[in-house]
C-alpha cells in the first residue's frame, strides 16, 4: 500500500473497484474462451495482477476494455501454450436433483433442463461455426457486456466494424438456427 495513510494508493483503489465490477464478467468471458473454470480464473487473476502494475491514471478511463483485452490475450496465450482446447463433456455437467424432491418433479425439472441445455448447446455449436472475428465480437458483447466502443478498443477495430460484425453474426446465427429447425421438423 502507500507510505502514508493520508495518501491513497490509486493502483489499489482502481484494483478494488475493477475486481468488484468486472471479476465475474471477466471470468465468464475467459471460460467461454478456455472452456475451463480453473484456467479461466488463472487468466483473470493474471489480468488483475497486470492491472495493479499499471499506471492507474493511464488505464482508469478505459479500464473495462483494457481488462477484457488483457484477459483475452492471456487466454489466447494459455491456448497457444497448451496447443489444445479442452471440451467439457456434457455427461460431466449433469445436474443432480435434490434428495428431498419427489421423483416426478425431479424428472420434469431434469427434462426441462435437458431441453434448455440442448438449445444452449445448439446455439454454442452455431456460434462456433461463425468466423473467428464474429465469434470474438459476440463473446465480448453478450458474455462480457462490453459496449461497441469498448469492443472496438479491445480488438483495435472501428465501432462501425463492431456493429457490422455483430449484425452479420446475428444474421448468420438466425439462418443456421432456422436451417436446423427445418431439418429437425
């Protein structure tokens, strides 16, 4: 901390505010890239360590986009180092009903969960079919909750390009989901 209790440690203050506001969204974002909670937490921790080492005045105005950029780069570094992505097996994610539930209710809830899981799995599969840049923009927008400006800063592109990429991705996802629904019908 600082040498004097009267002089605030700006880096520590920025870190505390950033942790409170962005730790959960950054972790979700990192999980979407890495596919693993523990590795995501490591990437987010590395991101906050790097934030603490920065000049607070240089990053405070753009802390959200800075954090997502650093976190994204750290996740990509992890993937490069491991040269593989870990896919989570659906069987490992199966939810366990409470022991107090009556069997009929547990079965209905399980069926509902399975249907929601199937729709989410299908959407994730379709997102993975998008071109890399569209995939990344969708993650930042809908998992990271970044604004177009923040996405543009994080990816070093223009805000109009962000809008175009999101529009194109949504349009492509809609056509992929419609085609899947028609085949299944």
